[in-house]
C-alpha cells in the first residue's frame, strides 16, 4: 500500500492496556513498539510504507517496533496519524504511553558505572515474566550477595576505585529488588558445578553465598539447579546465556548472551529457538531440586569448615 494512502482504521490502541501490569519505562517502550506494529499490520502496511511516511529507514521502523530504540514523539504521532488514528481518546492513550516510555528509569542514576548493554538487560529483567539463565563461572547476578559481588567486581576491575566498586555493588543489589516484588518473574538458574567449588572472595564469602542460594531456592517461583560435571560434560556451553520472556504487549522473548566486555541480544525466532534448545538440554541433565539443594549444602559446609580453620 502506498505511503500517501493511509489506511482507514478504527482508532483502538488496545496494547496500551497491557502496560498497566508493567513496571518501568523499558516495558512502556516495548508496548509502544508493539502497538505501532499492530496498527501497521492490521491495515496492510509494510515497513517501507511506514518508513516513507516519516522519511526514515526501514531499519529504524523495525527497531522502534521491537522496542530497541528510544521513541521520538514526532515519529510516533506521525505514524499513528498515518495509520488512521485521529480520535482524541486514542491519541491521549498514546501520549500517556509515550510519556511513560520517556521517563528516566531507576537505573539511569547509575549511568556512571553502567554500560548501555547492561542498561538494556536491566530493563528487560524488570519487565520479564520468566527468566531462565545458565551460568558457568559465577553465581547469576540476581542471586549474588554483596561480598560476593565485591569479589567479582574486584576480579574484573582490579584498578577500580573503592567508590566505583561500591556503586556497582549497589546497582546489582537494586537489580535484585525485582525478586522481592509481588509481581516478580519466575526464575530458573542452572549453575555449573564449578561455581560451587570456586572460592570467589574466599571460604567465608562462599559459605555466605551458598547459604543465600539455599534460602532463595526455597522461595516460591525461584528454581536453582546444579549441573554436575559427569552428567553435563559435553553439553555445557562455554559462556552464560539467559532466556527472557515477557507479557503480551511487546516482544515475547529475548536471548541475552554475555561476554567479558559486552553482550549480544537475539530476537530472531531461529536464534531464540536454537538457544532455548540448549537450555532445555541442560535442564534435562540438571540435578533435581532435592539433589541440587544437597549439593549446595555440602559445598556450604565445606567452605564454612575452611573458613573456620
């Protein structure tokens, strides 16, 4: 359909309602993008049509619809009008959603110690309904205690000033607040057995960290499983990966792959399916809940004894 022939549409902006169950600007960006995509597809318009309407690239429209780029108010309202949305009520709903999308998130106060790739992850964690993560070297960030965090940060940034280290600890602890929220996501953490044996921060810190994992594993909607060396050999990938799922009103899934100094985000269906298959294979060979807790307790006793020697 030509860009100079806007579709005749009803002015419903239904996905806006989904944001009421979300908690942060990143969620609003996703809902806003999904709303724009729905309006475009409902009326037979392609990415090229939308791009021509606001003199942008198709890539920009695609990123906007996936919630991967900050929305510009002018672009948003030019698009919704192009899609035939003119009634005051729907335009007010879009304006309210846009306002929420542009609000500074709590983590913006930590921009001095937070790279952009991490900010994106935090936003996704805050709006996720389910998080499945695999870690090979350290306890997942959402489950780390402060002294363990300090050891990890010091190991990665040995020259960092004390104030920077404390800011990074504070940021990670703030991330963990979502697990205390009533609407917290379901969390499944698959831990390589090496994490239970690696004395990050020393025996006393490890003992405290393992006690925390045991306490968290007893909570509703948190599931911690251990991957034994002998059972998972040949199946465990060499780097961490996380699969995040979201409520309706935005992209439904995302894969996060962490590297030493950055991260990769995957949203293509083929990529998501391939990495989800890896996580499913790991789940199939992971210890059950009782056996995982037993391994955590054994490791905690071992480190506690070493700390007291």
